[in-house]
C-alpha cells in the first residue's frame, strides 16, 4: 500500500509518500515541503499547494491520503491556514476517489515513537530509523508528513479491519424480536 502523508501548513506544507504493509519493511518513496510566500494572497497560496498535491497524486499514485487533523491552537491565524490547507488536500484526494484519513498529532507520535507526547526531534529520529534514511528529513514538516503516512499504514489498516469486522458482526446479528 502506498500512502501520501500531508502535514498541512500555509507557509510550509510537508508531503511524503511511504510504501509498505503492517509488520513489513517500509520504504520512503518521496518527501518534500511546499513553501508559499507570505506576500501572496491566501487564495494564491492555496492554489500553489493544490497544484503540487495534484502533481504528487498523479506522479506517486497513492492508495490513501493521510492528513493531520487540525486542532485548536492559540494562534487563530495559524489554525485557519492549517485548516484551509487540510481542506485542499481533502478535495484533491476526493476528486480522484482516493480515501482520506485524518490522524491527530498525538496518534501519529504514538504510532511512530510509542509516545503520544514525543517531541519533533524524537519523531524525526524514529522516521529516519523506520525508513532507513541516510539523512534526517528536514524541516520537521517533511518528517511529520512521512510520520503521517507511516501512522496510516500501521493504524489505518487496523482501523479498517476493525470496522469491517464490526460491520460483518452487525450483519449476522438477528433483527427483530425472538420467541413471539
């Protein structure tokens, strides 16, 4: 399975593609950071990110897209830009029929490091080890995008199997009253 991880940000948007299966070797396919200048309008910045995400999806053909779930931050301006970029990533994937999953930062940290409270240095170190990279991904947005893809490969598939099992169990459960 191939997953495109997106660490949304208006100034720096991390993107990374990882290929693999749970319990098997993971491979980094590509990683980058989309940078947009602050002197452009928000609309122009979002279009630049959309163009790059579209190109990456067409080039790398991911089976799924994993995006960091936006959460409330103290800086409303920062959270707005992050949410807007998340929306762009969701639309780009949805237009192509690619499933999208949202993962919280603590979920990603826990999946990659074993601790939901890991710092950026710890996440980058583990991403470097897990993907056997010769250099640490930089800036942290790049490592975060790869971590999102890894998290989805490991947790997303387990979540899908659980949902499928629950749906199957529900389909087998008898409906209506018995013994009347």
